[in-house]
C-alpha cells in the first residue's frame, strides 16, 4: 500500500505552465529584456524570488525591496488573469485522486506557487482530495531546496523514503530527490531528470495519468528506491 503521495500542481495536476510562460516573458520585458527560451526553462517550477532574480539578472538591473514587490504583484496579477481564462486538470488526474482518497492514502499539494494564487488551483482540482497543502511562501527555502518535501513528510508522520512524489520540473524533481522521496517525473523528453527520478512515460508509455489506477500506482511505488536507500 502506498504510504503517502505529494503532488506538485503546475504542470503536474493542472497544465498551467503555458500561463506562467506568458507571464514570465512579459515580466522580463517589463524589466527591459525578454528572456531567452533557455532561461525561461530554468524558471519552470521555481519560486517567485528565483524567477524575478533570473529576469533581473538577464536585464542587468538591480531589484530593491520596493521593486521586487511591484514585480511580484504584476506577476501574480497577470497569472491570475490567465488562470481565469482556463484551468482544467490534466487527463486522468481526478479519477486517480478520487480512487486514492477512497483508499485512505494521505495526499498533499506541494507547490512553489504562492498561497494567494495556489488556493484557487487547488480548489479547481478538488481540495477534498488532500489532507494538507504547502506553498512556496510557506517554507524558508522553496524548491529546488528539499524543505517543502521534508515538511510534507513531517506532516504525515513518515520518513521521506516512504513518500511518493509527482513532479514535472527539474527544480521540483531535484527538491524531492534531495529530500529522499520516491519520485515519478512528468518532465518533457528534452529535460534530463536528476538521478533517481523514474519518468512516467517509461512506466506507462505516455506522460499523463490516463489509464493509471491505484493498483498500477502501488506496483510502481514498490519498484522505486529513493536515492541513497538500499533494498
């Protein structure tokens, strides 16, 4: 039986990465220089401070506290507008969550998105499926640091090695691996995951949860050995 599951949100449960991409490019332009696609890729799954720092460094500007807050509000406001236009859970997510909930598997949302924006996404997926959630502004060090996953394991009273994580970004996968969790990656084929991540497409032949049920997932869970843990 699966002990606990921690779900990333953006790109994993809900396809919000296109919206974040639009807002991030617009933010970089507001700072004076549009990000390259390569630099934009480094912001995927990252925290707000990290994204603003990358945009500022690319533009060659210094962001003081007042400017940071202005850019932060701009980014959150623009993403909220884009979320209002379309926010649909990824294929197979809801049915899998419902089955796991029925089986009593404790699940948390673990997202770098700040609470003010993340809560609407969690409710769009279904807050009733989760025993708790942790957002990027609620830990000292967001992903790619392991803090969020260590805290999630603490909240369910389990060692990280017994917790399964679904992540799509390099930053998120790195955080989960460093925390010592079992990690399944929904990353694009162009992204090389950290050591220890098992790609979803290698498990089921595609990169969605369509056709995945609790029994299949339990088999995967038992096959995965966290980095640094020996059988």
